[in-house]
C-alpha cells in the first residue's frame, strides 16, 4: 500500500494534521491508521478544556507564557512556549469554524474556566467533555474529506527506515491478522500517551507508548521521559476497573481539598492552595497520605452551587451519583494517578524528529513546551498548534511528487504457535506494579536501579517471545511498554536535580 501522507493515530494531533494537509492537496492521498475504533484516544476523554488567551482585558499572552514557564520549572524552551501561546487563539478559532461548540456565558462570550497554575481564567471548554466535542468535530470533518482514508484496527508495528529516512510502517491489519507495508512520503507519529505503563492512570487502554518505543528503536532522539505528570484528583474507587478523572476545573470552580481529618491542607504547601500547579498538588497529597497512612484525600464541593455544578460538570456529577456520592452532601474521595507524559520524541519547532520524513505531534512528542510539568489544558493546545506547524512546513517543502518507488522486504514471520495464555496479562501487571512502586511521584536511585535490572530481564524475555510466537498486538504493546518503562527509569536515574514533577529523595539537589 502507498500513501503520500501517513498519520499514525486518530486523536486531536493526527486528525488535525490529516484534515489540513488533505484540504491543501486534494489530489494527494492521506491515510490515517489507528489501532482501535477511530474515536478512541486520550483526546476523547479530555475534560477541563483548552488553555488559550482570548480575554485581552484581564489576560495576556505574557501571563499565559509566565504561567507555563513557572509550571515547567525552568526546563521549558521559552521560544516554543511563546510560539505556542501566541498561535493558540487562531487554532482555537479554526476549531470553532469546524463546528466545535464551547460553553458561553450569559453575555454570549466564551466561558473561561480556571485550573491549577493559571493566574487567569482562560480555559475554553465544552462542559466537562471538551475532548469528546473536539474529537467528534474533527472526525466529522475528516470523514467528509474525500482524500482521507481511515484504517481502523490497524496497528503500527515498526517504522520502515533506510539511511535515517522514514518510508512508512509495517502494520498489522487486525481485521485479518496480516502484516502489511504502508509506504509513505511523510509519516507523522500521533500515537498519544503512555498511561498503561503505570496501570493506575486516567488514560484509556490505547495509551501504551507505541509511537515512542517505535521511534526509539528506529534511532530517534527521546527526551524528558522522567517527567511523568500525576493528576492529583483521580476518583478513588477500589471497585472500578478504570480510573475516572475529577477535572482540575472542579477546583477551579471552588472545590476544596481536605484530608481525612477534614483539614484543608494545600495552603500548608503552596500559597496558591488548591490551585497550585499539578506537580505540587500531587506531591502534597502524596505527603499527606504517607504521613496519615490514609488511602485517599477528599474533594469537598458541598459549599458550591449544586445546580451550577451540574451544569458545568454533568458527566462528573452523574458518575459520582452512579456510585452513591451526592456532591451536595458527600466529599469525593480522590488520589493522584498517572495522567500525562511531558517528554517523548524530540521535535523542532516544526514537529520534525531526528529522522528524515518523520514527524511527531501531540502527547508522544517532546516539543519543549511543557518542561518539567505541563500546565493544565496546554496539551490540546500544543497538539493544535504543532499539527498546524507540521502542515505548514510539509506543505511548503513537498510540492514535488511523493511517490516512494523503493521496494522493502516483506515482514518475515518466523514465529510459530500461540503465546501461552496468561503470560501477557501477568507480565503487564508485574510491569505496572514495578513502575508504580519504583517510578511514581517520589523516586529514589536504589529503587530505580532495581526496577531497571528487572526491566532488562523482562525485556529480554519478551523479545524472546516476540521472536518465537505469532505476533499479537497485545504482545507488541507489552514490548513497547517495557521499552517506555526503561526509558523512564533510565532518564530518572540520569537526572540529578529535582524540578517540576520530578522528585527523587536521594542524590538530589533541589533547583
Ligand atoms: P491521543 O488522543 O491519545 O491519540 C492517540 C491515537 O494513536 C489513538 O487514536 C490511538 O489509538 C492511536 N495509536 C496509538 N498507538 C498506535 C499504534 N501502534 N498503531 C496505530 N494507532 C495507534 N489535555 C488538555 O489540554 N486539556 C484537558 O482538559 C485534558 N483532559 C484530559 C483528561 C483525561 C482523562 C486524559 C486522559 C487526558 C487529558 N488531557 C487534557 C490530555 C490530552 O487529552 C492528551 O494529551 C491529548 O488528547 C493527546 O492527543 P494525541 O492526539 O497526541 O493522542
Ligand atoms: C483536567 O480536566 O483536570 C485535565 C486537564 C489537563 O489534563 O490539562
């Protein structure tokens, strides 16, 4: 199979790029492959919104830039921060023009929410389902575009490379189990996050770090993997199989964080209280729980206007109600959970990776925007801005034909037989526990070293199985997650100074 532009992933990053390049070159072929059904992505679950400066009276680019730099704790690339924030409003207007609906206030202006680390109200949102609205809107545009094909249940296995140039991917068509080649003039990795490496995560099952692992194996530069963002307020529900997020916008709306004794503790840690940046709130909750030996802290919404709450956060309200929590009377039990990866595949300001004809966009990329801790609601913004920059860059440099005439060897499976049942699940659970216990909110070198040793063993074992048995996507995901875990652990060992979301209790000098 051949395509001019291959996009791996159908979240906000991949879909936005695909739509733009397809409209610009209507005679060219744009192909999106995605490993699940087309809407499944981290994007679909985004709650709080998109941080963007549209109130030019109270707010300013300068304030949003300063908030982003402060949250990133000295590790952001200031040029990228300025670029993303000043380009944001145009990208937001495009979304609105495509049909995305964002909440408005009684004056008919966009309702601007607040989240941790923001000095002003600047988060545009669609109730507590902003990501669903964005995904729905862009997908509808993509599905109407004649020269875009979406291949659902197609799993990217490995990039095809020659002389540091990417020519496409090997992919498994999960509908028939065949491994096929997709040759492409340009390839964009938009494969999202890594939450499943930790298991206790706000991310859905697709978040297994495939793009980062593939890029790493292909020799791309990967950086800042130690900066894992833990969201402070995932619902604490021991009966649930998936972790439900209670948006930071709920604290922006006025909710208090209390410990089991009822004390509002955040002002003991930061003058901004509940609206300190996410890294600080998560680390503070960690300390509260360690000191008290309790299992969770609580979000208290009982003093808030119940009707307004229900209007702003209908999904959160309903979810709590379904499990017997009446937010008008009960505190919501919460605990930090893995939420976001600040690092990833290194790109320049046009989304170019260190491999020719290979671009990365969205959560799998490391652009320099987030530094050591992403400011709330800057992720959707980053994906919107960078997908546009990749489009602009590629469209100005690819006016000639993109046909790839080279031939590449077929995938040569030497595997026989099925992997023993239970192996993947057991190994995945071991990996997730290992990462939670040794590479969580607070780390130390001794634990990281022992995790590294075990991960190397697991990697060897899984590589053996990968060569021995018939390949399945769950085996490939496990292989990718182990690779990502190793990158997190190794880069955590290398970092010697604490900053942002990175906290090691030994051998560290606070910045
Ligand atoms: P995704 O949306 O995750 O899309 C990745 C795509 O790649 C998926 O379609 C997946 O199936 C596909 N894929 C992965 N591997 C393969 C493979 N091997 N082969 C083929 N396809 C593959 N950010 C904000 O800015 N504001 C918010 O309010 C906000 N709230 C959030 C709430 C939750 C619960 C979560 C989980 C995240 C939230 N975030 C928020 C973060 C933000 O949603 C994500 O960072 C962003 O949507 C990532 O977009 P993406 O396009 O890079 O990746
Ligand atoms: C949230 O709604 O709390 C998530 C916002 C984000 O991840 O930026």
